[in-house]
C-alpha cells in the first residue's frame, strides 16, 4: 500500500486535480481524504497494488501539478523509505 501525502494550495480545484490525476491513469484509490490547515489543503491518497517504481514516478508527476507544493510518498509495506517531492508547505510557492 502506498500513501501519497500531498500539500496543495487551499483552492477549490486542488482536490479535483488530485482525484483526476489518478482517474486519468485508471487508478482507483483505496482511500482519499482532505483537510484544510492554515491556507493549505492536506490531501492523503492510499493506493494498493502499485509497484514501488510506478508510485515514485506518480509522486514526481504529482509534484509538477499546478497548485501542489509538495508530495510525500510512503510505502506501508516497508519496501522503500518515505520520499518527499517539492518544497515544504512553510515555503511560499
């Protein structure tokens, strides 16, 4: 199971962009949640049955998406350490 922790601008389009990113690739998340925190939207997406390399590529591409400041990828199976793509939310984008 891979978890994508995404820090995005608190914008009405942030959540649909993230959901659409996975939908365009025919990936159905196991879970998806979002919350607002000090001007940022924190989005967590869990996806099962992804190869570690595929998950890393998806995290990198998510980090290039408009309105997304950072992406952290965690493999709960322990196959890879947590990876962070992009600037931390404390940095203005």
